[in-house]
């Protein structure tokens, strides 16, 4: 795989998102590879769990790839949101535990990826946020729904409307991460310790708990459909073009509401 480093040990797969020149941002090729990893996790009876982390100390995943997003038309944006939602739903529904070990920026699609995982732990330098608003767009990979489920409507709206980043300790106070540790070594040690506890339980009971918890959150609900549609509608605006262009040109955007 071009965008992941993969390790397998004691029935646990550890995958490291590795696209350092773009702070591990999710481009189409990377998402396809992630889809293959998740497919393999579902199918391979020997693998009992997955830990996902980011390469280096700076980023877990800094969001969807803005340079790829910038050139999408409305139909392509709708298809992208739907396929991202479906992939993250496969992660959420996986009968085997998936732990996000967050070692730096978890922004936009990176925060959404982490929220689709069953357990989130972070290093103290990690930063969380849904900064899509700064690009004239909104979350499109399930973030509007999962952030609201995890931190509640008021705080979720504040985070999405301001685009503010929060620290790992703030994320912990909100219940967005379960544990905060000092560095990358401690992060991987804790991820493995939690994973080892779970993989030594009955896989049937593990799968039943995940399935039952998820049954309380109906994916078919209007929220995900509205998210994909409204995400794609935002891409059909001057503000979206200005937002993405300003990121690429490293300047502040000027939004006009058109
Ligand atoms: N998509 C594409 N490229 C990205 C990216 C993204 N989401 N996030 C970072 N990069 C690239 C930058 O363009 C830059 O590339 P360059 O060296 O070719 O110019 C490189 O990664 C390093 O990023 P840079 O912005 O220089 O690092 P920084 O330390 O100053 O800032 C962030 C780090 C994460 C705060 C900043 O990169 C950022 O805001 N990224 C976008 C986050 C976002 O909006 N995500 C949601 C997308 S929908």
C-alpha cells in the first residue's frame, strides 16, 4: 500500500496512515486503500482487532485532501460524501474492535475517522476540530452526526460553526477521547494494552456489544442523507471556491455568501 504502513502481531493489525507531505490528509487513493484494509479486517478470521494511527508526531489525519476537494463538482462531491460515509460506517459497524491512536492533528475527516472508531486515545499534543467552515464547506463523512452524538448538540454546533481546534485534554473533558497520554510510545503501548484486553474476550460477545450499541443510532436516519446533500450543495458556491483557494494560497478567505 502506498499510504499505509502495516504491522501484524498477536492477532492485531496496526495500520499507520502515511502521507506526511500532506499531514496524512485523506485523498481518494488513501481512502481506497483504507477500504481494502477494512474489507480484510471483516474477512480475515485470524485478525481480531485494528489500531489506526498516523505517521510522525504532527498529524493523525489533517482532514480530507483539500487540493482534491477544491476541483470537485456538486455530483462528484455528493458521491464522495456518500462513499466516505459508507466507509466510516463499515468502521463503526465492524464486529472487531477498532482503536484510533491519535498522535497529532485530527481535523475534519481525521476527526470523523477517529469518531467512527470504537475507542479513541490521544497524545497530549493532539488537536481536534471540524474546520470545514473555514473552507466554506461542512463536514461530510458523518461528523455532523457522530460529533453531536458524542459531545452533545451545543458543543458540536460550536465546534462546527467556529471551526476551532481543541486540545486533547479538552477533547477528553468532552468525552471525545477516552485517555490522554504524554507521547507516541505511551500511545501505542496503551492502544495495545486496551486491544489485548478486548481480543482475549469472547469475539462473539465483543461483536454483540458493538452491534447492540450501534443499533441505538440508526444510520438510515435523515441526518446522514442531509449531510451528504448539504455538503455537496456547499461545493457549488463561490464561498467554497474562495475557501479552498485561500487555503492553497496560504491566505485568509473572504466570504461573500454566494
Ligand atoms: N489537504 C491537503 N493538504 C494538506 C491538508 C489537507 N487537509 N492539511 C495540510 N496539508 C498540507 C499543506 O498544504 C502543506 O503542504 P505544502 O507544504 O505543499 O504547502 C503541508 O500539508 C503542511 O501543512 P501546513 O499548513 O504548512 O502545516 P501547519 O503546521 O502550518 O498547519 C494545519 C497545520 C493542520 C493547522 C493546517 O495544515 C491545516 O489547517 N490543514 C487543513 C485542515 C482542514 O481544514 N481540514 C479539513 C479539510 S475538509
